[in-house]
C-alpha cells in the first residue's frame, strides 16, 4: 500500500517502523516527519493540520491509506475531509475526536454508557472550581477541559496551587475538578472501525520527570509492555484486557454510534486500578506516546491490515492482534530544563554507537539536521527502545544504549520497568 503518516514525533516514527517491519513493500510518506523519520521513508513538508491540503496531496499522490498520528489534525477535521473524498483514513472525525478534545464530553459519554470513572464537576468560574475542590478534598485533581498539549492536568495536595491552575485554564475555557483516584495506571489501546473493536496489549508509562515518580508531570519519560503483574491481580493479562473491552471500550463505541457520532480509529483508554475496580482516567483519540513505542514492536499481526480494516469498515475481516512474548522497554532522553523551558539547539552525538546494542532501535521525537549535525529541537528528544526475552535483559540493553548518547544537559529516568525486572 501507499501510506501517508501525518505527524512529526516519536509516536509517528514508531508507527512507521512497525509498518516497515512487515516487509510488505509499502510505500510510506510522512508529513512533515523529522530527521530520523527521513532516514527511513520519504518526508514532505505539507501542513498536517490543513484538511484541504492533506486531502489534495493524498488524492494527487494516489495514497491508499492516511494514518493520523497526533491529536491536532483530528481536532482540525482532517479525517472529515479525507472521508468526504473517499480516501481511507485511520483516525476519528472532528466530532468523535471530542472524546479527547473535551473532557466534559468524554465524561458524559461514559455516564451514558455506564462506564466506570471518577466523579467530576465542570467549573466555568473560579468560585465553582473552589467549591468543587473543597467538596472532593486533597489530593486535588484539576484538568483543562480541552486540549492542552499534556500540560492541562494538575494533581496536588496544595489547595492554592490547585486554585491557581484552575484559574489559569479557565482563561481558555472550562476546567474539570475530579475526585482523586489511587492505584497503578495502565494504558490500553483499541483499534475500531466504529463497530468491531480489537484490543492491543497493555502498557505502563511514566509521567513524572524523575526517578521514584518525583518531579513535575511530563508527556512521558518511558514505558514498558507487557504487564506481568496483571497475572496476580486479574489472573492474567488476557482476562484484564477482556474485562476492559467488555465494560469500557465496547460500551463507549456503541454509545457514540447510537448518538450518530461513530468513533473510528484508535481509542486510547487511560485506566487506573483502584480498590473498587478499574476506572477510566481519560480517553485519547490516537496512539499514545511513549506507549506506542513498546506496544507496536511486539505486534505480530500486520499493523497495516488493522489500520486499513478500521479505516474501511472491514476490521472484522482482519485477524485479531497477536503479540510476541518479548519484553519491551523504552527510555526517553529529554533536554535540559524539560518540561518547563527546554534548552534546544544542542548537538547530539553517539547515536551510531547505539546500533551496536542487540535488540535496540531509536525513534526520533524532536531532532533536526543543522549543518550536517544532529541537534535537539524540543523537550523529549529521542526514545531508546529495547526488546529482550526478559525485562532484565530489555532494561540492560536500553540503558546500555542510552548511556552511549551525548547531549549536554540531557536527562532520563533510570527506573523504567525496574518493578518488573527479574
């Protein structure tokens, strides 16, 4: 197939690597891509958030499938324009992407579908927010209602900090004040064509900047998959996945279909395992980053078949996703002063040495070629992804590889997947 992948980050690089691993002779184009992606496939500099430009390019190039990576093109309505032109696209329409773009919409859908989630109040004034904060008590959870580039969520024991966060985001619309839920978190992806729903393998990511979950929240500093500790708690990963599929994913997809707002694409369920059972923290409308980097390398079923089946309403005719027994770990290399004001423009060296480590590959997040040298252009710069027969082996490979990369002021966590190592 001729496949156009929209996006420029590590998630898109991971998707492209999974498609290339099929050895099916796909012709892949990335827009706009990055320097790492450009080393694997053709990149073009079109505006990924302009629906008409993407449609015209896909039509002129005879693209068989468009895969939308980040949330911004979804919210911009790129999928709508492509579907109207009868170009297969993996990703929901703008109205369905509200499942991610509006937390209050997602809460309503969950309530209607009977999906377990935490209590929440939508506040439109500071007074409303304060009343809700005092009702739920500490720890306080405040979320921007719309898209906030990963910066809209605050969990704190400080009431003043919660009020300040709510006040700031109220300037951009409403906020949700939620009850605090405690327990381990799990990310689980579902591929759907709006009717059939297939689960992928669960993963766990690390949102805090520093070891032992200290420091500020980030876009994600690492992840691992599968989750062997689910065996103890649920009797096995398959039983856990089946429960989430039946009680969360399918009801949500069915509810949206019943409301004439079908969801087709990737449903990302952010879950927390509380003492009262599984609860939904949030939904996203696209692959998660960095979880994608550890889920897709373990996928045995051709990714292209799943994406195309979802895009064309034929997912039920495709084989259900199957995964290798391998352990996968990814560690994120971030720039100095991330996530506040990352220092960019610094050179990155040593990448050629990472290929010497068995079972390791790199995905680029924020890099560029400047005068023939690689430089960091953002906060999260690179992902080192390692596979192994055990998590001990995968972790050793990942940290061996990332230790060979030089970036002044670069930082990374040293405890990714430590809890599941032998």
